[in-house]
C-alpha cells in the first residue's frame, strides 16, 4: 500500500516537472503562486513587526503619561514650596522693616537725649535727598549731626556713613555746620567697626552704653 502511494507521488512529481518544462502558462501560474506565498510570508512578518511596534508605542505613551503626572505633581509641589517661601520672606521683610523702623526711632531718641545731657538741644530726623538718604540728621547752633543706625553694625556701615557725609559736603554744604558729629547707633557693633570708628572719631553707641567715646565736649 505504502509502495503504491510512493509510486503515485513520484508519478505526480514527474508530471508536474514535465508541465513546468512544457507548459509555459502552468509554469507562470506556479511561479506566481510561489511569489504570492513569499509576499504573504513577508506580510505576516510585517504584521508581527507592526504589532510589536504598536505595543512598544503603547508602552512609550504610558511612560509619557506617567511622566506628565509626575511633572504635574512636581509643579504642584514647587508651587506650594514657592508660596511657603514667599510667605516666609514676606514675614522676614516685615520683621526687618519693623526692626529698622524701631531702631531708627530708638536711635533718634537716645542720641538726642545723650546730646541734651551734654548741653545740645537738637531734634533728629531722617534726611532724604535725591542723591542720598541719611538715618539721623539734625542741626543746632554750629553743630550738625549725621548718623546711621543698624541692628548689627560692621565696618561697611562706617564706610557708608563717611561716603554719605562726603556727598552731602559736596552737594549740599548749606545743610552742614562748622562742627560735624558722625554717629553710628547699633544694637551690636562688631569689634572691627569699633576700632575703626574710634580711630576716626566717630561716636558709636547703643541705648545702654557707648562703644566709642563722643568726641564732643559738654556745651556750656
């Protein structure tokens, strides 16, 4: 039985080979069929590749969506942090402004009181000009007081005071008097400032003590 099937198969192959050799149309038909099979195989491969590409694209978009969510959370966190920082800075600015106002008022009162003890009746206020602003300013008789105040005074404040005095001397000499007293009022004066101010004859003080002696002599 098996031998007969094999014989039939051999006969079938031989007939197909003869047809391929002798029948042009059959040969073209078989070639076309084989070509279609190849095309179909390639299409199957392309379809599989497209499926992989779609899956990869889907994963990419999922990652993008996840990143967008994380960025949105970061923006929210940043905005909250920025609001917190802004609020804290506002409180700090208000505190510094209050401290500045308080120490300026304190300085005007204490310096004027100490000068009255020396016999100089003087009213101190701030002086604001287009080119400069001075924390403490006042005149009485032949005396002019020019001063700066700060919670914490460094040598830089002394340099600022001297610079403002020079500007005032050049721009508005009419606001000066023959005697000029330079003053720095500070809750805390650094040692470097105290040493420099004492060398240059600048009075440095706070409410409870003098850091450097006042160069004025008692009046009267």
